[in-house]
């Protein structure tokens, strides 16, 4: 198996530390709101990697975290140690406790995993359940003289880390090139602009909903320390794979590496770092301020199945940006429904003939093609192409079915389930009729506008030659 390693910036042969066992960790969401479909692309990529490892015969232990404290809004402007805690901010906005916010959105996320047929991690670790583990890890760093105290908290000393370990801080990102104040106002108390908070003190004039006693005073953990504490607790001081979105590559993951390696002295902390690319929307960036940070609930309200979105993700390579449009999702929906219908037809055809040598070799060849595709840095467009090739082939129907069911262990598209046709609302029927009248009268420009409106509402428009 070949994987692109963000740490080395190249595709490498995957060699686990203790084969056939593989330890894998994914950075989950900060549970202050609904994740976007861009976030879910990351989690589907992690699921695909997990399923591929199992398909190839590895024994996996998979951990994902839920950040329910300590992720500050300053992360948006380039300094994750500034701003409001996202849970506390959401608490004020929704007039609920921060604990209620975390539970509501955390539960929604876990439920959504099953909607996308994402295998539930062996352990889902909440930051607030592991405060003691985080404090103990900071104490280890303190004893190694890798921390210092300023007015708002305990900070990690990146220069001391480099001197002690001989390692370069921020190898995965460009943090070594950041100039003080380049993106945000510099904190004059920091020894170095790259240093980051391990423990933040509660404001003196305000009682936080989420705060704990520590050897340094009342406060809460910094955002980065949770992942080091929880991943090492469940996977050991060194493990195989750490996954996440490409936004974590610049700050969060370099900080995880530094504090983990600083604490244990074991290098590397993780062998392979896997990062998924962002989604764009209608050719531009996705953002809540732009009104296009779509969630799974938006997808469902448009009448799509969540697995339509999963199929859509597979139409592009995980390391390359993928452009989301409702029309593209409609095309994915149509392709998945067609695929499921063809698989259903295979089940209805009872033919278990003995395979000729020629057809037996084809089965083996298709299996190898699919395995080669998923083993080639999770090349899903190629893997899907193999599935369609199998359906067009002349091997017996039941053998096609068995082969595709094997493939679906990785795809996770539930191809053995029947296609359920949704009832078309009267509004859509009326639009279709109006469009057809416009086309017959030669007014194609207005007809195309209605076609786009229908697609925006989550329906596919197919024109045959007689239309």
C-alpha cells in the first residue's frame, strides 16, 4: 500500500510499526455547531483508509476525538491562543449551557457517522473526559523545561524543543517562516511567536462554564494538548497514522508533534500523516459568512440520501480540491442509483455456472485492479471505474455480485440495499411541465433556468431524444 505522507511530502510504502497491527487517530470536530460537508469529506476519507487497511488484512485500532473545550475563535485569524472559546460563544448565542451545546452537537455528529456509513471508531474520546491526562502531560513537559508561564497561561517553548531534540519545529507547515505579527497582533509576552498555549487561565473577571483546577491555577486546556494526551493514552507514544483536514496541517498537527516528541523523546511521534483537501462550492471557497457552508441536514432537506454525498466524495482524489454543486451531487445521486439498480438486477439473475479459466482470470484481474487502486494512495476514481467495468463484463452475474460486494466492504455504499424512489412533489412536477412547454416553444434559455432551479431543489433532469 502506498500513502502520501504530509511529513515527508511524498508517497511512501506503508510499513506499520508492529504489523499486522495499525494504530490510527483522526482529529474529529469541535462540537459547537454542525460540521460542514467539507468537514465530512475528511471523516469519509479516514473511513475509507480504515476500510482499506482492513481489506488488506491489517488489524486496526481507531481513535477519534471530539473537541468540546479549548478551541478558541482566534484560530480563524491565525492565532489559536486568542479569542473566545467556541463552546462558550455558542452557549451565549443559543442560550444553552456549554455542556448542553457539546452534547447536542456531539450526539448529532455521532449519529451522522452512521448516515454516511462511516464505521464508528473503536474509541471516541472527548477532551473534557481527559482533563487529568492533559494536565499530567503538561507536567511532564514542565519537568523537561519545555514550558513557561505568562499572564494568560502556560506555553510550550518551541526553541527549547528544537535545542533539546535537534528536531525542526513545524516540518509539515510553513510555521518556521512566520514573521511576528504577520497575520495577527503579536503577543509581547511570548518568547517566540510560534509558541502555543498548553493551559489557559480563566479570566479574572468572568467565571467560565468549563474550567478546572490545575497546578498552575484555574483554567482550561489549550486546543492542541488534548490530541497528544488522548492519542498516546489509547495508541501508545508512537503509532502509525494520524489523519485530519488540510487546515490542521499548518498549526494543530505541528504542535501535536512538538509536544508529544518533547514529552517522550520518541521520534517520530506518528509515522504517516494523512490530510484531506477542502471542498470548494460553486468554484469558490466554502464559508459560513458566504451562506454556503452546507451541512448534512441541508443535503437531506434537498431530498438527497447521505450516501449520495459519500459517492460524490469518491469522484475526486482526497488530496485534491473537489468542487461541490447541487448539480454535481445530483449526478452522483443518479450514478449511485444506477449502480444499485444494476446490482439488484444481478441478485435477481440466478446463474451459478462454473467459471471458465478465461472468466476466472477476469475475476482475479478485476480484484487486483480494485486492490491496486485503493492501495495507490486511495485512488477512488479509479476504484469506481473498476466497479463499472465489472458490471459491463461477461463474467456470470452471481460472480459479479460477489465481487462487487467484496468491493463494497471498502466503498461502504450499501450496494446490496434496494433503491428507494422518492415521491416527486407537485411543485417539481409543475416546474417540469412548465419547462417542457418552454422547450417545445423553442425558449431554451428560460427552460434552462427552470432546469437549474429543479437541480437546486435536489432533483436530476434527464432529457431523452424524444423530449
